[in-house]
C-alpha cells in the first residue's frame, strides 16, 4: 500500500487500562508534531451516547447505529486534547468510571467495532499519527512502523487511576478502582473480536517504575530510529 511519506510514521500504542498509554501517546505526539488519536475516547463516546439515549449496551443493532452515526472529533487545547461528541465537549463526562465500563461493554459488539474501525483507519492512513487503544497494532494499523505494548502492575495502575479520580474531585476507594480495572481488562482481553493483545512485532515496555516522560522519551527514541532507518533505506 502506498501511503505516507517516510518522514511520517504511524505509532501504535496498546495496553491494559491505566497503563499510561494516553499520557505517553500525547507526549510523543507533541514531541514529533504528530496527531494523537485516543481510540478509547471514541469507545467512551459511544458508551456515553448509548447511556444518554437509553440504549442498552447489549443492544448490538442500537449501539451499532449510534456508532455508525456518531460525530466525534478531537481538538488540541494547549497540552491536552479535548474530545467532542456531536459538537459538544465531553472530555470530562467520558472519563467517569461508569462510562469506562459502558465503553468496554459496547466495545465487545462487532457492529460497534466495525463502525469505529473505518474512522480510525482513515485517521491513521495519513501517517504522522500516534494512536492508542487495545487493538491498534493488531487490527486497526497492523502495518504501523512502530508498535508499543505498554504494561504496568495491576496495583500501580489502580493507584494511578485512584489518584487521577481524587484529583478530579470524584474520589473512589482504591480497592473498588482496582477491581473495576481488573474486570475491564478481563473483558477486553477475553472478547472474541479484536481483544486486547500484544502484536508479535510490538516492543513491550513496563511502566510500573517509570514516569510517563521517561517512557515517552524511550518511545520517541524508538520512533526517531525508525524514521532514520526509513530515510537510510529510501
Ligand atoms: O483510559 P483507560 O485505559 O481506562 O481506557 P480507554 O483507553 O479510555 O478505553 C476504554 C475502553 O474502550 C476499554 O476498556 C476497551 O474496552 C475499549 N477500547 C477498545 O475496545 N479498543 C480500543 N482500541 C480502545 C478502547
């Protein structure tokens, strides 16, 4: 497939909940001047839209129709990226714990996944993109030039999400946060369509003892090496 110029690669970052994908992806995108596509935010938008319209997350036809018609876009706001659903800023609303669960529920449905897949591939095809999620290296962008699988211990991931919720003014018990993450990971890894999985050619990074900026520098280094390699062989 003829695609993007050698100066613009596609970077896929996958991993379980709260492994730091979003922060790392955003930092790498900023450093390289690339677009950042948060596919988890897209599933969260569909979970939110289904909730708001009273469509059960088990209703594949109803949720699929919502996903096919949803108008989702991203906009940079300084260092953060805001998420818009039907033109309204839903950046805060989609981060609620129950919307994470609704996202994971609708993400099981093949009809929802195929509707979002087209949009995600279109966003990735131009190159110059960092995309994060669960199935980016395996399904959405299997030809991505750089694939990262980012992991961290369950305890550390729960602690991060717990701190984030407290900071946002919606505190929750650490044990509850941990079981929610564990449940969602099991559902994401166990589903039959595009489960959470490491691609064979992905670089596995454990962020349990590393800060987001340390991991981002490592990913940026790998990306620059890929870019140099592409220039050298072109
Ligand atoms: O931020 P966090 O890691 O908790 O989750 P997220 O990336 O916002 O994704 C929310 C949910 O969307 C996940 O639990 C998955 O079920 C689903 N998802 C997916 O199925 N495929 C993707 N490429 C991205 C997210």
